[in-house]
């Protein structure tokens, strides 16, 4: 009886220590680690570098854990999906890992690491102020803001004839749609596109046709357009880029249709106001400003206030047109009234910087903000954004890229790229290629006459 009792105590003690060991290992993530994603498609040799220099070949459905180092072999590709919905496509000769992935309610974080090669990623659920989605590379760190983008680390291989041929023969001309960029931002500033998709704005964030820029309380954004028009959109305001086109060598095609939906703004006209002033208009819900090469403050809070601090404008209101000269301030009570001359603009509509301030002008580099260069094959990180926005930066330089923009960042230089190289577009399987329909093709002709091009579809060929 005593022996049985001692045996029970021994079993209890052993189970207790086993539980302690299990809990300590579980807390350290050494065993039974929760998977953070899985392989959804592999082509060729895709492997996992384990401890003790061992290698595990990966296939469809294999689970991934934090810190797994994925290697993509020659003529190989892979697609993986993380638990937040982020989809990642990797090309040949790539080394990649997920360093951090946390789905905690108030701190959602994903930190990806690209050691070499190339990646295309489509952001998943990690969107908004409480999220943090990043890509770390040896060249620069990349903040990913709800984007579909690709990146390629070019080292000595970018001097190879193969890469030069890709640069030369497989490129697409960039049809940039960026109309303006945020130069200065304070507080909470966001934009809503014509489809009502909302995004947060940062310094150098791009703005597009159909965007409505919105500022919160105690916030403002100073925006620069391609023709050097500038506006400070002040607190609690909404500003719409209804239409905008600037072609320096085609004055007749230049135009701007901008609207202050509500709130207040400070505006300085650029080159379009001089080249094609008849097609340059700024409006509110009950009035419009005929531009004549000017600077002014405008507020629409129903009533409307207009203060002209440079040049002249035509103030168009429902009952007529008023020519306003420099130094004058007018007040329009509503659509049934006529403008009245008043002493000064209310100070609450002049809290943001005036767009012609010297400090503002010194920060504007139109060539950097809107210009681009041809690729010269130098080593570094090449990036292409299909949609969304990314910010790449290192210790010396940074680069913001928006939808349909391509760029380069190196150790000490960064610029936007004129053409999209093939290795940033054509080398990748679409991240959602696992959803492609398997097609069976019956071919009766000679196979020697068939040219194969990988488009991400999975095919079965039979005679």
C-alpha cells in the first residue's frame, strides 16, 4: 500500500515537471509553434534551411513558422500566404523569411525580410493606424501601406548581360497618374478616391485625379502640383482634385478643376494659371475663382470668405462676377447674396503656412517630386507599386512611391524610374496564381512550333 502511494506521488511529480518543461518550451516557441502561413504553390526546388545545416524541401500545403528561411533555387518559384491574408510571390535565387508576425488586437505587426532575390507582395488585412507591415532588406527598409508591390535586390548580377537584356527589351512605359504630392503634413490627413477607398497620407504621398484630401481637427497638409501650384489645406477641410493635366509643351491641353468642398485653404497658382488660365478654376459649392496668376485664401463654411494677397481674380457667385484686386477681402453670406468688402480675413482660416513662404519654396524640388530617370543597372533595391503606397528609406535617403510608380534606392541615392524593368513585372507568378483554373489543352499540331510563356496559369497538355 505504501509502495503504491509512493508510486502515485512519483507519477504526479514526473507529470508536474513534464508540464513545466512543456510550458517553458512552448513560451520560448521551441515546440508546437503556431504556423504563420503556408506554401500555396511551388515550382522547381523550394527549400527550408533548418538548424544543423539540414534542408527540408517544401511543397504545397507545408506550414511556415517565424524565422523560417526559405530558399528558392534556380529556375524555381513559389507563392506563400500568411495568416493575415498577405500573399507573397518569390522568384528564383531568393532567400526570404518572416521575422515577426503578431495579430494582437492593438498591435498587428508583420516584418518580412528579403536577404536576396525578389519578392512581390499583396498586403492582407494589415491596414490602418494600428498596423505595421514592413519589408527589411540589406539596402533599405520598406513601409508597406496596403499595397501590391514588387521588389528586386540587384547586386553584382545587375551588371550581367542577362539583366541588361531584360532592361533593354522587356520594359513598359510608365503612364504616371500622379497629379500632386504632400510636401508638409501635420496631424491627421487622409485621402478618399472616386471609389470611396480611404487611405492615410504621409510626406511625399501622391494624389490622383478624383482624390479628395481631408484634414482633421488641428491638422493641415501643404500640397504641391506638377506645375508648381501649391495649396495649404487647413484643418477640418475637404479638397477635391476633380481634374488636372499639365503638359509643359502643350499649353492648350493644360487644365485644372479643383474644388474646396468645405473648410479653408491657401492657394498659389503655378504655370497652368499663366499658360491656360481659361481652363483653370477653383470652386466651392456656391462660387468659383477665375485664376489670373494669383495667391489667395479661401474659406467655405457657408458663408464664403476670399482674401487676395497676390494678383487679381474673378470671383464668380450665383448673381454675378466680381473682379477682386490684391489686398481685398470679401464675404459672401449665401447663394442669394452679393459679396461684401470686409476689413480682414478671419485668423482661424490662416493657421497653416502660406504657400509662397520662403521656407516652403526651399523645400520644393519638382524634379525629385515628379521627375524620373532611366535605369542604369547600378546595384540596389528596385521597387514597383501596382497600387497602394510604400516608403523605402535607409540612413541617408528615402523614397515614397504610389500607384503605378517605379523607383530605385541605393546606399546614398534614390529616384523614381522612367520605365518598369521586366524583372519587376514578368519574373513573378501572380500572388493569387493558386486560384487560377487548371486548363486542359488538346494540341494536335507539332510542339516545335509552340512558344511557351509563363503567365501564372497551371496547364495540363495532352495530345
